[in-house]
């Protein structure tokens, strides 16, 4: 189905692929793994034809349809269900033609083909896919523009799954999913009729969904049968055998070289020495798999534990609009030795709860008590996005360590895998994994008593995830993790909380029990997936009333956006004036004044961006609560 033959490709002079070869047969589900930066996403671009190989070829079976989720997510006024249905271009074309065709033979051919591709059950199939990815029947009728970027990525994924290409390329598909969505996707990929090639660092997903693993290392592609655990066992055995053969060969080489050295000059041994020299020349070294050491992620725990509880919720209600709670009846506590995994569908209130812990959101009702000396380290996607893109990792750490020496600052960065090569790179140019490591360094700087981690593993490769698990298990403080990565949760947490039905309860079962519950829920949902049209119309009417109730939050977001736009315009004006040649020589007072004005604008922008993130989150949570 897909053949990669002797592929060679360089990027900016760096050799990514060195005569790499891989064959994927029809129906196989192949997971592509490898360290960050080895070229996995580049390989997908080569397969899609967006890049041209330097040498070698990539061949797709003639007539096979290739599909991939684009980075350009749908954002127009079309409803989710309409966007997904439009992904099947053949169905759309045939339906349009059926409205105008007049030739009886052509009409018959159109309807025969529509029946062959199950066009008349398309809406039901599209609804099942959207439901599995977290969109209920009301959501499916809303325009794409009503949803945030992460949710629109789910729509793009749903559209590609619905289109059912012969070869499906997916790049980290679980990154935008919760545990429930990831479980559903595993099932769907396993039952998918076509061929799948998937980049993923999610161990459980790779164990459940794929039939083969392709390992990218040292510019080559190596294929292994089975899921990720089986690949790991095979790789470990291959390394062991290669090392044993290498040791045996090294012993033989030393013996031959010793004989040649001793007897080369002796006439009666000259032929034997020459024979051994030829044998040495023909000896092909046993290849060994280079295992580059992975940089650590060192998270220092607090020197002293606080008296329990560090955080307590007494009958708390949290929300963004008065009388419209996102979460209620919260009676929970976090103690110094807690390791908690927070489960629940996206949009149910996990991030709202985290804001309550952090103090970014006050209780609408009830009481939240935090220890007065409590130090919290918070990791979330918007925290990564908030890193100053123009400042390097060294610049960020220098702000936290103003009195330290350069060596101490660089040692701090090195302890999180940010060495000489990337410590001076602007944050905006760092990879996702490097940004994550920088944020870990920042949030752990003050040895917090509690770590609140929202999808901390999304940008980390498999080895870095293992290092994160090792670090969290060695960390002496409390941990609360929101993640779809079941391996991370199973390795670190010892208690589970579930967000559902507007509150948070302890969950007494295991993650496997929770996974089975989700699978059963999916089956029940699919049996009764669509509401009657009349009910959908009533839902739209109710949504109109709900939009009026959330309008104040929307206006708040728009007001902040307007202020930000005005400030950025002012900064652009200042930059233009500062760029005047010899300004500091001609008019130094003006230059200094402009510089101060720009610094003030930057600080205002940073503050407003924080306000905007909180306001936007509140607006989206309110919309979710109102069913908008």
C-alpha cells in the first residue's frame, strides 16, 4: 500500500533520512515512534508530497486515496455535521449531480454508486464519529466558529475519519482528546478498514490501536510487529544480542591482531599472518543501536511539608457567571502526600477546578481554604504559549536567578535538558518538547508543595515521558494530574477523581475500570445517538436564550481584545520611531522616552493577555455549561 524506498532527505544540511526503507501493507495500522527532532512529521510531509526527497522514492498504490488532518482547522459558519459530511467529496458531488441529472441511465448509475458508498447512512455515521470525539447532538448543529482551536482540531479529525481514505496519516491524534475520546479513537482505529500510519507517543494508544511499530532512528526506519510494549521487548533483545555479538567479534579481532603483530615478520608464519590480515579486512563490524542518554527533568520538592490539608473545598460552587455554576457541591481536600489523577470529558470543568485550586477563580458559594505558605507549580498549554517568544531559555531563567552566576543558570537549564545548543534559542523557535522542559524548569524553581499538571506529556516523546514519570515519582510534594495518558496516570497517581454531572467525586475503580465504562457508554450512545429534528429546533431556540445570558462574558473578551489591538498598534508606532537612523545621537531624550513607553506597553500587553486567557476560558466554560 505504501512503500518508502532508500529515502534520503536533509533539512538545513542535517541528514534526517539516510536511505530509509519501509513497506506498509494494506490494512496495517502502523505507529511511528522516535525521539523528538528525528523527522517523523517531516516524513509525513514527504509522503503527502509537500516536500521532495533528495534521493529515493515514496510510492503509494495506484488509485489509493491518501488522507491527513491539516493544520488549517475548520472555522467557518458551517455546522459540525455539515463540515464532516463535506469531507466525503464523492458523496457530495454525486448528491449535487442527482439534483440536475436528466439521463435515466446516469440517474440509475448515481443512485447505485450512492448505495455502494452507503451515502444514505452518512449522517448517522458522521454523528457517531462526532459523538465519539465528544460532541453531543446539540453541538453537532452549531457552527465551527463557536468552538476553540482544540475542539476544531477534533472536528478536522472527525472529518478525515469519516472520509475513510485508503491510507490515513495521523500526527499525535490523542493530543487534543481526553481519556474518553482517546479510548473511542483506539476502538475506531482498530476497526478501521483502511491502512493507518500514526505518529504517537501515547503508549496505551499504541498498545491498543496499532498492529506494527515503525521506529525512526539514525536516519533509518525499522519495522516491528505488535504494539509498543512488544516493540520495546524486541528492541531490548536486539540490543542485547548485538552487544553480545559485538563483544565476541571484538575478542576475535584482538586475537587476530595479536597473531599478526607477533608473527608477521617471521617467514614460517607469514602466510598465516597474511590470511588473518585478509580476515580482519573482511570483518564487518556488528552494528550497535546507539542509545542517546535522555536529559533529566529534575523537579525539586519542598524542604518542609505543610500541615494537612494544604487545600480544602467546603461545599464549593465554581463558575464564571452568577447563578450559572460549572461545578458545585465540591467537598474535597488535597494533602501533602496526595497523588491524584483528575478524569472527565473536556469541557466538564477540569480546568475550572484547577483555577479554583490556584486562586484564579474565587468560590461563588462555599469556602476554599489554602495553606498560607502554599507554593503551587502550574503546568498547562496556555502557560507554554505565554512564554515570551523573543526571549531565550537563558533569558527566562535569568529573571528567576538574578544574583546567580552564568554557570549556575546554565547548570539549572542543563538539568532540564536545555544545554548549550538550545539555551540561547528564542522560546518561539524551540520545539514543543523543549518549551515543555523550559516550563518545568520555571514552575519547579521555588520547590512547590503542589504540582498541578494539565496534559504535561503532550509535547514529550516516549523517552522524555518516562523521564517525567521518574521525576514525578521522586518528587516529594503533592501532585494533581489532568491527562489522557493512561501510562502516566497509572505510573504516578494513587487516587482518582472524576468530573461529571457538574461535580467532582472520588472514583474507587482503576483506570482500566474507567476505560471499560467509557466503552460501554459509547455503545449505549451509538444505539440512541440522534434527537428528533423537532427537538433540535427547540434546542436552537434555547441556545438563543442562553447566548443572551453569556453575552456579558463575551463583551469582556471583546473589550480586552480591543485594548490589546490598540496597545499593539501603539507598540508598532514606537518601533517605527525607534528605527529612525541615529535617533539616539540626534535626540537621546526622545529615544529614552520611547524606550520607556515601549516597556510600559509590553507590561500592559502581558497583563492583558493573562486577563484575556482567563476571560476566554470563563466565556467558553459558560458556553459549555449553557449548552452553547
